[in-house]
C-alpha cells in the first residue's frame, strides 16, 4: 500500500512534464507538491523523483519571477512614457527614449532574486533623475525657443524686448540648464548686433549734433569763404562712417577730429574779423574802408585833386590787421608855348607893335580839358592859340589847362616877351603901320612876305635918320 501510494505521487511528478508559465503547468506542480506533502515519511522515502518536483518548482518560480520582472520593466517604461509631452524637443524625447532603451536592455539575472533584479532595473531607469532631467531640458528648450524667436535683429523696441527677454530667461537658468542651451551663441550674436545698431544710431545722432553745431555758427553776412569753411566741416562729418572695429567712444572721437569745431570757430573768427584800409593824401586822412581777409576788393575813395598833379592810389594788398594807403601824385607834363615871331632864340627882342600868335603843343590832356591863355596875367581866350596884337611894351604870356571840374591840370612857364622900345623901333613901327594902312590888307601880306626888301628899306631909313640926328646936334 505505501509503495502504491508513492508510485501515484511519482506519476503525478512525472506528469508535470515541461514546465511552462501556464495555469495547467502550475496546477500539475501544485498537485504533485500537495500529493507528496500528504505522504508519510516512509512513503516519501519511496518516491524516487522528488528532485524532479523540486526542479519543476524552481523552474516555474523562475518563469514567474522573469514574468514579474518583465511586467515591472513595462511598468517602468510606461512611467517613462507617461512623462512625454506634446511639443517636447528632440533632446527631451531622447531623454525618455534613452531611459526606455536602458530598461529594455536589462535582462533577468538568474543568480539574483526578483527583488535584486528589480532594484537593478530601478538603478538603470532612474526615473527620478529623468523627471529632473526633463525639467531641466524643457526649461532650457523654452529659453532656446526665446532665443530663436529673436529672428532678424532690428533697431526696434520689439526686437530689443525679445533680446532682453531671452537674456533674462537664460540668466535665470541653473548652470546645468545653461549647459543644455545649444544656441547661446545666437543670443550673444543678437546682443552684439543690436548693440552695433544702437551704437551706429548713436553715432549718426552725434554726427547730426555736430553738423547742427556747425550750422549754428552761420551768419547772414558771412563771406563765401566763411560759408565754405562751415560747408567743408559738415561734409567732413557726413563722410565719416562707423568703424565696427572701434568702440562708440572711439568713433565719436574720430568724427570730433574730422569736424574740429574748435578750429572752425577760430577760423571763422579770423575770417569775420573786420580791418580797415586807411587812405591818406599828402599826410591827411581821407577815408577808412572796412574789409575782412575774404574781401577781394574794396571801393577806394576818390583821390583828392591836387593842381598840376595826377593822383592815384598805389597797388595794395588787404592784409590781416589793416593797411595804410598813401596817394601817389605825379606831376603833369608842362605845356609848351611856340610862336610865329620873326625873332627866335634865347634873349630875342620883338619888333615894336609886332603882332605875334602863340600856340601850344598837343600835350596829353584829360578829356574835356580847356586851354586858357593869359597875357600879363589876364585871361585873353581859350583854345590852342592866342594872338597878341600891336604890343607897345613888354608883356608875359602863359597857357593853362583846366579839367572839366575847373581844376588846374597843367600850365606852361611864364613866357616874358621883350619888345624893342627904341626910338628907331617905334619909327619903323610907325611906318609899317602907315604902309599897312596905305597898301591894304592884301598888299600888306605881300609886304610881310618880302622881309629882304623891308630890311633894306629899314637900313636906309636908319642911316637917313642918324645923319639927320647928327646934323641937328652940330
């Protein structure tokens, strides 16, 4: 009876067959275990395949543990998957994917218990770390998005706000989160670009201020040279471009040097300074004419009239500080008198009552000048000649030229004419007058043209009267 009972248990153990993770296999193992445990010790000793039962139990427990392990892995993977969010960046997705992959890579270690295997997969998954890592990554992603949203940098409030917001968000990150931001250089480039735009705008405003400062130096009565000084300064400012290799202050210093408004002020003072050209004639001040160094020419006063002289202002240069200009007077050429008297030469004596016509040469006279003749100091007429008729005493002759304004321009020397006042000369003169009256004008002309006959006749008369005179004395 004991053997038969033992044999029945052996059969149940043998009926277990291949162990599988199924209810049937589990039931066979449990039935065999229950049958074996109900045996007496004697009967148990008769069971030859107890080790088969134990092996089956161990195999089933292993299968059950592995199944629990895989279920635990699935739970962990699901916990990781549950951390996904729409809109996650690739980096956030990769964090989850890496955890899931790490869990999947874990295999059951049969040398360890189920709990030990679960602990091992826990260490590999590190779900607590994943949550923190995702928080860091998503925070960094948000900052990256702010940086990318900056877009093209422009000198606008909107662009400046985007840059400032991105900078503030980045600065609020932890060091770990900052390390996750891949486009930090984009933020820095945007900041540099905006600063450059801002500096260039400040530079242009500074140029406008300098140009306005130059414009403010203009005056309504400025000379062309003064206007050009200001125009040149403005052009020099306009020509200055922002040098990106230098700072804003260095660029401002460069345009200061180009404009040099202090020098412009000094130059304008020099060009606007008023000096005087003082005109003098024979030591007397005539006029003061103001000018600047930009004055090309001034209107000189009329040269004061000086009789018998032609006055002119010399060439002069309008220099800084003023200039004195003294009139230069040049004596006018004297008039020369000629006559048609019979006697010529130095020390001559004209015949008693000899009519003589005096003429003057065609000296260079100003337009509109008048020639006036004076005999014994009294004006006798105008023109190129004058005639002295029947003089009975010595006399003087002089001609003077007067301008249209009545100013004495030139004169001749005072010519003293000597007349022969001897008795004989008077007698000859008497007979000449008698013959002229008897012969008439036409024959008198003929008489005047035959000086040889007159000379012979005169000599005869002279001898006759001398003889007559001696007779009276005796």
